[in-house]
């Protein structure tokens, strides 16, 4: 039972180890032992020294458990003093005293070894004192005492003497030891209030009255004390159950020795059976109930203490959780505010990205121009990392005299500023190239512009001027990756014409390099996003591009561009923009010329230029070639003016060299307007004058003009 701490229990009636106090305690124990023995002998049933209740065994066990095993001299001397007068000699008395001392000492040692608690507040403690302290250990004293008694007096009946001796010692332990063990509990545990003392006195008084009455009448009603013992065990635990059980046992034993009530006229065996059955029942009932109730009360108190502790911990934890919740609420509010700011910033960034992307894509060519005799393909892949749009761009510019300008550039950085700078440079390149297409002139003008513009980023640019008549390219490179020439014979990077990026230096004298671009070869321009990776050097990227480009023949430029992007560009997110453009002049000689172009005035010069080139490469002399080009130009002009009106349309031009004659066909899909009477028709007259024969076929599906002229090929006049 709770009430005092373990420290207070440790300060129980342990006597200090000095000799004087130990001796005094041993004398007191011996005196108590002797008085208990005299009481027990007064209740003897066999001879004068075999009694059914031997209080000294319980006194000795209690002394060993409370005061320590140093009390054995007092127990031994008192046992000798008790047995000497009733024994036949000194030796039997010594042997009997030895058994009386050894039995409770062994019982105390065994109980201490198993962790016995003298408070008897656990069911295991009640079982231990009954079976180990009383029934098992007392066999030692019974065996030694009964054997000594029968041997010294030369009598029979060892079994009967052993049984009475054993039960007497065992009942002494069961009845007296718990009573003595409960005495220290009155100051070790919480004190009883006055009402509890009154209840204990009432229970003890009722026990005396009821036990005295049931042991004096002939009717066997001794069991009526059991409910009273249950009351004492339930309400008072060991401090009430032990005195009540001792009282009932003493009264029943006294009645048995006086042959009263249920014991009247019974034999010794019948008396012993009845008495010991009653005493054992009383002991087991009181101690087991008391231990069980005490244990349950201890559990209840422990549970209440745990509940109280849990309540405190819950309160503390609740307070911590509330504080944490407040902190999390504040952090959540801060995060929401931060998230709102990030959302606004992200929305602004997205708007800037969309504006930059829209601006960039609107300034890139929607489709490559259709240039007769040339194939052009291009690709643009914007960066996907961090929603960045860069300043990569390209352009194809059709210039006078059939020249073609190719430009590709990269404004370092991303976002709206890079796209705006790219826009200005693209317009400037077109303006400078139209004014003077020379690479040196264009680069010089762009350099001055870059110095004047508020550009925080570096600009690289590669400008190429292609002349279809001579099959040459003139290159100026301002810090850009070199152009790649892909030919059947060799694939190489074109060097020369190198310069720093635009606007980096205050002044720079630009130069250009000239290279041959034969028919069927491919010129590839690209930005660094195609060859530069975070994990690779740019030289490794250039080597990879060279290997992929020369690995196979690519008759289709679109297939070539797609292949390079799929093998060289990063999968998933693209860290930098990629732009590339490919130009390939077609080989015209030896095959018919076939052109499909928009029926627009701007295409007339391109058609005439392609036709002149085909005629020249086919070996037609210059005079015939010039007149045929004039006749074709007039036919195409009629298509532009009369076939479609304001609606868009296409025209097909085809030229063949057959048996020394050039057969020229111009076809459209429109409906020619009827010529007005304003003196027109000079174009057809000119066509007839420049051709050997002219056939015009016009129907609902369109108009076809077929012209034939004999020409001189090679040295033929």
C-alpha cells in the first residue's frame, strides 16, 4: 500500500549494527519467544510439548524479517529455555531448540531470496508466506522435534507427533507472523482516521464474540467468522485482517484444548483436523483477501497517479502543441504571404516570358523562302529550363543580283531584354545587308550599333553571303561557333573571318573569308546550344556534331536538322536555346529545271536568275540564254498580272533541253482576265519574237504557255 516512500520503508525497525542495541533487541525477541511458548504449551494436545498452535515460530520469523537474522541467538536461547524443563535431558532440549531456531531462520532466508515484501501487499507474498514460510520450512522443526521427542521418551506415534508438531509450527507462522508483520505498518503507512479505528475495534469485538460463541456451541457454525474476516480484509487490509485472524485462531485452539463446542467428545485426530482446517481457512481467507485488496488498491493508486501524471503531461503537451500551432499558424501566414508574392512574381515572369517568346517567334521567319535552285531548312528550339527564352535567332535575306544572306546570332542571357536586343540586331542586319551585302560592311555597322545600344549582354553573330552564280560563300564571324560544310568529299568547319563578339572592343577591323560551296553540298549554321553542354567542353560538342553530320548522306535537309537535334540536344529540359539553319545549292545541269513558286512579282527575279543559272550550267551560250530568260520573264509577268488577280496563287516553270532546243513551260491554275483595249499585249508579242514557237492553252483549270527555241550549246554557233 502507498502512503510512505521506499526511503521511509528502508528506515523501518532495522536496528543499527552496534552490539549493545543488537543484544537488547535479541533479549526482547527472546522474551517474546518465551512468553509465546508458554502460551503455546498451555494449548498442547500431545504430552506437554506438542501443541496445535506454536506462536514462537511466528514470533521468530517476524523477528528475522523485521529486525534481521542477527536475532537468532535470542531465539535459540529462548527455545532452549522453553524446551529444557519439558525434555528428558539437555541433549533432547538442545536438539529441539535447534529445530525451533533453524526452521524460522530458513523460512526468512528463503522469503528474502524470492523478494518477499513483509507488507503482504501482493498476492505472491501471501502465497509465499503460506507455502514457503509455513508449510515447507516448518517441516524442519517438526522433523527434528518429533524425532527427538519419540526417541528420548521411547514411545511410538512418530507420525502423529510429527503431524501435530508440523501443524502447530505452521499455524504459528500463519496466525502470529502476519500479526507481528502488520504492527510496523501502523506508522509506515498513512495513519487511520478515528472512524477507521472505530471500525477496526468493532470488527475485533465482533470477532471475539462470534468466535467465542461458535466454538462453545455444539452446532458447527465456526464458518460464520469468515464473512467478518472478509470485511476486515476488504476495509482494513493486513492491519485489520491479521489481528482478526489471530483472535479467531487463538479462540478456536483454546476451545479445542478444553473440548468445548465442536471439539467435545472428538478424538485427537478429529480435533486436529477440525481445528487445523478452521485455522488454515481463516489464515488463507484473511491473508489472500487482504493481499488481493491491497494489490488492487495499489493498482488503483498507481493508475490514478499515472492518470494524474498523464493529465499533467497532456496539459503540458497541449500547451506545447498550442504554442507550436501558433508558431505554425504564423509561419503558414508568412508562407502564404511569401507564396502570394512568389505567385505574383511568377505571373510577372510568365508574362515576360510569353512576351519574349511571342516577340522572338514573330521575328523568326515563319517559313523558309522558296529560292529556285536552293534548298533551305531551319529549326528553333527554345530553352525550357526556368521558363527562359533566349536571344538565339536566324534569318535568310534575299538580296539583289541573286545573292543570299544567311545570318545566325546569339544574344547572351534570357528573357525580354535578350529578345528585344535580338529584334534590334535582326532588323539592323537586314538594313545593312540591303544597303551593302558585304560581310565586312555588315559586321562593321553591327559593331557600331552594338556599342551604341544599351546591351548588358554579349552578342555573337555569323554572317554568310552566298553567290549562286559563282558558288562561293563569304563569311564574317563575330565570336560565334564556326559554320560547318558538309560535302561528299569532306566535312569540315570553315575558319577565317574571325573577330570578337560585337561591341566588346572599342574598335575592330573586320575581315572575311571566302569558301567554295559546290552544288549538292550543305552549309550548316547553328548556335552554341547545339554543341555546348554543362558536362562537356565545347570542343567535345563540336567533335560530336562533326561525327553526326558526316556519318551518312542526307538528301533531305529537314531530316538532317531533325537528326542533329535528336542526337545532340539534351533530352527533357533544354538548358539553352538552339537555332540552326542549313543551305544547299542544287545541281541543275543535266536535269530538267522545275520551279514551283508563288505568283508574286518579287519572285520574278528569282525565277529569271535560276533559269539563267540552269542555262549557263547546261552550256547554252549567253545570247540565247538572255533572250530565253526575257521570254520566260514576260510569261511569268503575265501570270502574276492576269492569272489570280488579288488572290494568292502559284506558278510552275519547267525547262528542258531536247535535241538542241530549249522547251520552256509556264503554267498556272487561275483564270486570265480579258485584256483591256488599252494597247496591251506587248508581252506576248515579245514572247513570240524571242521564241521559235509559242503555244498557249487556256481553260478552266488554268493557262499553259509552251515555248521552244533552238539554241547553241557549248561552242556551237
